[in-house]
C-alpha cells in the first residue's frame, strides 16, 4: 500500500509484549520508519560513553531514564525524519513524555499490545537480540534460521542484561505505575487501539488488518481533498 500522507503511529505494551517483532513487521509491510527508544539507548551504551554507562546502570535496574533526557533524544531523532512516516516504539512511557510528544506532533494511532504479565515473564527468558539492528528472536515462537545467529547479517545474538527475572519484575512495576496511565491518556483522545493475546503470531494479523483499513481511510480522505 502506498501512503498518501505522513502517518505517525505509536506502539505500546509491557516489556516483552512483542513490540519489537510487531514493529519490524509493520515497518516492512507499510514502509514506516521504526524509532525505538530501547534500541537508541542500547546503541548509546555500546559506544561506552560516560552517559552510556550511566544509562546502563539505570536500565539494568529496570528503572526509567529521566523524562527530559528521553524527550530530547527522541524528538531529535524524529525531527531528523522530516516528513517521513514513523512508528514510535518505547516512547512515550510517562504522561510527561506523552505531552512532550503532543507538543511537537499529532499522533494518528496508538497500537496497544495487551499481553498478560505471566506470559511475559516466561517469554523474556527465551529472548535473543541482535544488538546492532535491534532485531529480536524468541527460541519458542520466532527462532532465527541458524541457532544463535542473526538472519540478516549472520552476526551472533545475545541475551539482554536487563532480561533477568529480578529486573523484569522491576520493569513490569515501572510499566504499571508510569506507563499504564499513558494508555488512558490516549484512550481519552480516541486514538488507542488495543490488541489482546498471548501469541505475537496470532496478534499480528489483527494489527495488519487494522492498519490496512486505517491507511485506506486516510488515503481516501486525502484524495477527497484533491
Ligand atoms: P521490550 O522488551 O519490548 O523492548 P522494554 O519496553 O522493557 O520492552 P526497551 O524499550 O528496550 O524495553 O527499554 C529498555 C529500558 O530502557 C527500559 O527498561 C528503560 O530503563 C529505558 N527506556 C526506554 N525507553 C524509555 C523511555 N521512553 N523513558 C524512560 N526510560 C526508557
Ligand atoms: Mg523494544
């Protein structure tokens, strides 16, 4: 499908809800740019700058980084995309971040992946990541073609330091306390679309069909205005 106008979407959901996997499929199918706060932070940490090491300490404890720092980082990257359509993953995570985003852009749709915490806890222990690209695999339902290696580059996969059971609990707490209110924020604006389930491969067709409908409607609107 060819996009007729710039389209701006956010994907939300608890850690390990499949945001990374679904985001990759969305960007492939619909040609949006993927902007992932976690990937941006991990790239900073890999550079081993002083700021990167401070970030890592915070992230490995399952804590959120300061709102003003995150907003500056993300808005800077979004600005660089100009008039391209994007999908934002991992931001906003607090009401303050949502307001900062609102001041700069109007968001067309928010996709919310609603996956039970029990499923997530099991899932994160079988997750493997290709750090440079942010591609994620799951030994159980989305394995790499060759065990331990990235499908695209053939480089080795690693497990994230913040995927330990203790840190996962902290991340889920942060999600409940700080991020769930953001869902309410978007619901009251009428842009929230929730997809519930325990399997990414079963959730995906619903997300795909929803976006297909949504983009068709937007294209018609644009065409109607000549
Ligand atoms: P997933 O496992 O699905 O990627 P996640 O949401 O827990 O989920 P990331 O988005 O990769 O993981 O983020 C990793 C960590 O980076 C978070 O636990 C948090 O410490 C920090 N972080 C990422 N985005 C933000 C943000 N918008 N605000 C504050 N901290 C953030
Ligand atoms: Mg992620």
